[in-house]
């Protein structure tokens, strides 16, 4: 086990900087903690989870949601991350927003297209109507901003969607490429069903980084007001598990 967090021993209430440091290996920086946008709550099933709030008529990580980086104590070639997520009942997805994922090196985001020698990130997004997509920053991405790859129900061919008021289990599996080769892979699972498999990925051209951490990144946006919330929204996260897996 690389990392686990289920918040069962965390006191309910506003999630403090001290709690963040204790449970997430003292991140170098964060958005949303000092702003009191993250809380520990008791769920309907009497377990505890973190609740992230997104104030009305806001977008972007400075005013909306939360972001921090969990740095691993070592680099890994193949990692699985699993967590549970629930959008509150009546959630308005608007145009979409960011969700967590693994990263390496500098963990490129924000239009910083990777060079192959600086880093990568493998987050996800929700889009209109709750559609789930992978959101990948890697050297061969087709545009400046992250590559959006839809999650698809393998039985029906239909897009995977988050259902407000319902818990979902999300799994990402990332296997690094040999430097300079296109032999990396990424797989995703939604409620224990496979929804994405990508092969022939070039994450890097150097062995200076591999899978180095987990980016808890969640906010509406997008970089303009067309992505902003229509009302205050909440997303709940729980049962984070990150493990080393066999190289595939």
C-alpha cells in the first residue's frame, strides 16, 4: 500500500491544515484549505468522507473546490488509485470540472504541455450532464490543453455518467513507458466495470521521473465564466487507496 485515507478517525468539521499535513504527507501548497472549502462529514451510511464545496458563481481553483499534491515517498512504474465519489443530489454539472488523478515529475496541468522531460498528469473530468472523461497531459496530446478521452460503457457503447446522489467507485491504473518509447498504458474502471484502455502512450523521454504522486484536483473549469457554478455545489470523496501494481 502506497497510501490510504478513509477519514474514519478524522474529526468532523472544517478540514484543517494540520489534518491535511497529517493525512496527506504535508503537501507543499494547497487551494481550498485556508478558504474552508473542505470539510469532514458523516454520510448517510454513518461513515466519514471529505466534502468539497464550490461556491455559487465561481470557477477555477483559487475560488472554487480544492487542490493539493500528495508526493509519494518513492517513484513507481505502475500504480493503481481507487476512490469513491458522490456528487450531491441536484448537482448542476454546467460545462464540467476537474477531478483527481496520478502525476509524475512536475505534474503538468493548466495548458503546460509536457515535453517528455518535465512531467505528466492523468486526472479526470466531469463534463456536461455528468459525462466522465480521462484528462491526460502527456507529450503527444493533440492540443495545448489536456487530452479528453471519454469513458465508455463497454456493453452499450454509451458514455459513462455520474449520477448525483449516488456513490461511484473510480479506478485508474497507469503503467509508465520505457523512456522514449510508446509502450505506456492507462486503464480506468467505473463501479468495477472497465471503461477505458489506452495503449502505446509516451509519458516520458527520461527516467528522471515516473509516477511520483497523486493530484487531488477538483474545481469547476475551464478558464472563463462559462464554466462557473450556478449555485453552491458539493462533491464527496472517500476511501482513497493507492497501491503499486505489477507492470502490464
